[in-house]
C-alpha cells in the first residue's frame, strides 16, 4: 500500500477496528489443511503365502562415527530360491501371523516410514513395497519374459560356452543379419530356452534380472515402424508408418 493511500485512509472518519483491518496484513490461507496423504502402494499390506519367509537383517552400528550407516537387507525365501535386496534405514517392516485355528494360512506384512512428509521417504515407500511384492511372486511362481524375433533369418540358439571366457556358461547365439554371430552369456539366476528358433523364453525368480536380460537382447534389433521387423518383448507392438515417398 502506497504512502499517499495510507494518508487518505487516515483522514477518513472510520473506526479503529476498520483501520486496523486495512493496515494489518492477514495471513495467507494454505491450499489445503489436510495432512499429506500416505503412499497408496506403500501402505497396502503384503500377503506372504505359506512356505515363504520374509526376514530383515539390520547390521550392528559401527564402532566409529561415520556419515553413512551400514546397509540393511531384506531377504525373501521360498520354494524356488531366495532374493535379497537393500532397504533404507527409515523404512520399517512389521509382520503379523494369522490367528490360531483360522483357515487363512497366509501372513501379512505392513511397511511404514519414519516421516511420511519427506519426499524421499514417500518415494522409496512404494518402491520397496513393489519390489518385495515382485520378489514374493518370484520365489513362488517365478517371472518370465517371451522374446519374439520378427524378420527373415532372425533366430536364437542356446549353446554351451567354450573357451577361456565362456566355459561352463550358457550362451544365447543371435542370428540377426549381421556379418558375425552375437553371443550373449546368460546371467546367473536366469534360465533361457528356445522352444522354437523365433522365440526365446527367459525365466527367473528376480524380475529385474529377467527384464534386464530381455532388454539386452532387444537392443540388437529395436523394432522399426516401416516393415515391422525387430525383436519384441512380451506383448510389445509397434505402430506402423507409411513408406517415405520421395
């Protein structure tokens, strides 16, 4: 408010209460008075089927003061194997067993964070919950990715590795129209098979490892939109384009 306007308002015969309202600044209203919502994915409980165990290991604190704390780990063990992932220190996992005599045999685990108002904790809240859910599914049923080869002469062959670097390993030999074969070693914990030459089945208990290896195979022939040729993963499709006419 300018000085001239203040002087004009002071000359007006107004009550002191109105003067006080004009010269004092009212606090701004916040956009919302409700508390910050919890993560929709992170707050939903995890269902742990019978035969699967979820354990969290917290290492002892270091004897000397350090800026970083030792890494905590969460291990999911089931009929097909076990998967271990690091989890942050601000995240807590609480497990509850089914009541005795109940027909429900599955236990549940709820995930909480120390301060839901912090953005970093909210982001990792849902991320860790989704990773743990994938690991529980992986150790019970497993994950799979189907890689399809579309193109004349495109195929994949599973071979046993020989030589200094590939001895004792499984290799995926890709024939994709290059002047040389492409040999990709199968990662540890992942199983690859070729039921037909134009299909490659990748299986494993770790969803990240399965999809990462499928993406590594796909990058050698990314699907192109003019002839529809390339390497497709699962239900991937490509929108066809018209040919460029000069």
